């Protein structure tokens, strides 16, 4: 199996693990507050990676700490908004709103690095926002607080993707993952002390979701994301990772018995079309560049 195909399989597994995690996050909110849940899940995600880091004899330096802490701050912002939204938004719906980060990646990337935003990116945003409308707007008008938090969080996840692609490079992915998780866990712990009143019994009641999300969604999936992105084209990686939203709906239906309305399913379809449309055109432009190599 060549390196590219292996990377694609790793990214597909990543999208599956992330998609299933929306159901676990929803279940956890029945017992635990958002910051406390994030503190526990990301700490567990880091601890899972420690034996592998020791085995690989990773030598930490300022480059690791600087990159990982930056990623951790961004991930804390995005995941905190998402987790607070999961208190009121269904798992499948949350998965599709979160997947809007795929549409925002090229917009933010081009804006940050002084490039003109292509027309197909703006068209993709319009399609995605139309999908967001069908997903969220109620008959009485307006959107729910949770829906809005997920939209804001999707910008954070988009920035996280961009930073990984730009700055991780040859740095060890396990060391980067563990350090960014410790950053998120520390920030979440401080926020939980300030804003929440969590007791040990609540952590025990949410042990199942914490174990799944901490081990598989954090410890495994985020690391697979970094490895897969490193060995894959950014556009192809984004398309594969966008399947996270589809898996979130499947997981919500199987484990939580949650069903989306016809209007919400139309919104999901439009969001998915927008993601694929943008990523297809991004890949087409990438191949047209003079320095592109197959």
C-alpha cells in the first residue's frame, strides 16, 4: 500500500471516529458540564499517547511547544463552543453544522495569506449558508443559540486545519497531539473551576462517553488526522474528513434514536454539496499549478 492510499484510509477512519463522537458528546451532556467534559476527554487523550511518545524517544524543543500550544488554544476555542452547543443541538445536526469548517478553510487561508478569494469559494459559502438556513431557522424566525455556537466553532476548526497544514511539517504528530491536548485540558480545567460545579459522581456517570471521546476521538483520531494530512493532498484530505458529518447522522440514528426532519435533511444535503463543490474546485486549481506533481 502506497503512502497516499494509506493516508486516505487513515483520514476515513478519522472521519468515522469523529462522526461517532457526536453521539458520545450528546450522551455526556446528560451528566456533565461542557468544560469539565472537555478537561477530562483531552487529558485522557494526552495520556493515551504518552507511552508511544516515550517509546519513540521524542525530543521536545521550543518548536514543538510553540506549535502545539497554538493549536491547543485554537482547539480549545472551537471544541468549547461545540460542546456547549451539544447541550441543545442533536448529534447529527451538530455534525453537519460543524462540517462547515471545510467551506471556510480556503476562505480563511486565502484571506490570511493575502490571496484573492476565488469565486467558487464564495459560491460554496452561499450554498452552505442556504443549507445552514434549512438546518437551523425556525418557523418563528431566528436560529437557536446552540446552532450559532456551532457556526462560530466551525471557524475555529477551519483555522485548526490551516495551522496543522502550515506549521506541523516534520514535527512528530504524537508529540504535537499530546501537547495540544494538554493545553486544551488545562484551559478547560481552569474554565470549569471558574464557571462549573462538577463532582466526581458526575465524571463516573459520564465515564463511557469520556472514554470513547478521550481515547478514540482525541488520542487516536486527531493523531491520525495529523499523520493523514501530512501524507495527503490538502483538498482530498478535506473531502474525506467531511464524511464526519454523514457518520454523525448515522451514529445519532443508531445510538440515540434521533431523526432529522425533511427540512433539516435538505439543509444537510446542501451543506454536503457545498463542501464537495468547494473541495473539488480547490483540487482542480491545485493540479493546474505549474509546480504540481502527481
